[in-house]
C-alpha cells in the first residue's frame, strides 16, 4: 500500500512537472502566479518544481514584465539555448542535417547527396558522421550537445537503433550504434511520418484536434497517427503504414508481397510506370522527347502543359485520396495534415485528393474534418525529430 502511495506521488510529481514545462513553453514568458492560476497548482509546490527546473538549466528567470504598479513579477522562460540537438532526415537522394536548440527550432540545415547509388551500413554511418560534424561546426563550447535524432522511412527498432527495413532507401538491418558511440550522445531513431506528426504537435502550427493523422508523401507514403494527443505506435512500432493498405484487390504486386497496395498507385514508381505506359500506348505526350522517364521529368512536363503528365499526377492525387479516406473511415480523426516533400506537386495532387477525402463516411453526419497542408514538411520532420530527442532527454512532453 505504501509502495503504491509513493508510486502515485512520484507520478503526480512527474505530471505536475510536465504541466509546468508545457505552460512555460507555450506561453514563451510567464510568471509563477500565472502558472499557478492556469494549472491550479499551489504556489508552494510550484516553487519547488520551478527551482528544480532552474537547477537543471531548463528554465531561466528573465526580465520583469511591464506592470500596472505594485511588485513586478519575475518571468520564467524555457531555456532553449542550454544545449543543441542534431536532427537528421534520411531521403532517397541524400540526407538532411539540422542543428536545433532545445526548443527544436532549426537554426541551420544542410543537405548531403549520397556519393554513390548503393552503399553499405558503414558508408552511411561515415556520411552521417561527416554531416553531423559539419552541422555542429561553430557551436559554442559552453553549449551542450545533447543528442541526435534520425528520421527515416521504414520499420524501426528504437531500442537497438536499427532500421529493420526501409525499402525506399533499400536498407535492411542498418544500425546507427556506431554514431552513438562516435559522438557519445543518445540517439533517437524514428519513422519519418511519426516525426512529421511530432513536429506538428511541437511547433503549435499543426491541427488543433487531439486526434489527427499526419500523412507524409515522398518517394513512398507514410502516416503518423495521433490518438488523444499521443502517437499511436501499434504492437511492433509499425502503425501508420498507410502505403500498404490495399486499394486495389488483385492489383499491382508490391515489394511487400501484397497486391494492390496504395504505394503502388501513389509513389514515384507509379508516376514513372504511368509515364512509360502512356508512351507504350502512343499517347500524344512530350514525355517521348525525354531520354529517361523520371518523376521530375513528368512534373516538369506537367508544368509545361503536357496533359498526359498532368493526368498522371491528378490520378496520383486521386489514389492518395482513396487511401487516406480509408484511414479516415477507420480512425475518425479530427484532422488530416499532409506533408508533400516536393511541395510543387501539391498543385496537381490536391484537387482530386480533397474531393476523394471529402466523401468520407462521417461527412454525411456533417462532421467537421480539418484539412491542412504543411508546405515545408522537411522542416516539420526535422523539428519533430529534434523535439523527440529533447522530449526523451528532459522528459519534456511533446504531447499536450
Ligand atoms: Zn505493399
């Protein structure tokens, strides 16, 4: 019984600490008495929590606010400059490296292309070491390097810093253990769509709803499912593999072994396949002038007015809409937030995608579904992965 009581007290202390950090972070600057008013915490317990946070270096006291007479309160601020984090996003063509403070605000970003088309785990780790070294160059010595976050597509084993499999980049059992040892800091590995959803929560610019789905569209399609304000990971950490929900029974065989997966109808491979099909059908298209069919080539042709290329991209949007509509029907979210890695594609993807999702099951009951597009989704992913590192280290909640 005593043990239970002490566990409860500990949980309560943790909960209160989280609550206080949340209020300080979201208010930017706030007085102790305002936190007390907003949280209902007594001034005495608040004083203890805040002095601990100040000792940890996470919160600082700042200039007095302009007051309407009487004693001016000392304000509190989250100390984002206490340390820095490196956030990494693995892509098909190369890797983004970002430097952020503890507010997960990206201060510097670089992109490194893969030097070769195929590479070993060691070569990737070397590239990561180079990128991390480059991006932290010039950081102040009194600031602490607190951790590294890596966002990648695929199924992740977070505990062992492993990418179990990412068909998009062609990795199986890639380990980042060497990076952790090289820099001697903790590493947080996360699926990129999950990081996208984290970013949406952390930067306060995402959907208002506590139930939303972040859909990241790049070379593949992934989703980060947020239920009641928390990321839903599923049993093996793989929840959100929206790219492998079947939208065409008996359709195109997917690399996952199933047939008719969304990703077969809504990915770069689909764009290229459709381009080739148009040519084989001798359709009137400027694609015939290209030496090879690439997603970029088709996008450029669409921009130049080639109706065949436009049709391919419109169809891609429609297919994505069908997949997302299935997820809406399953999860009943309050919002969908879309990140399109090539933001220029939005013009072609969005019209039919919106039409498709607007006919979801709940629409007949006039239920509101917020729809948001984040144009700078790489930055949102980088913010999310940096936030995940900060959240792990300092027990700062991403959730609200
Ligand atoms: Zn599949």
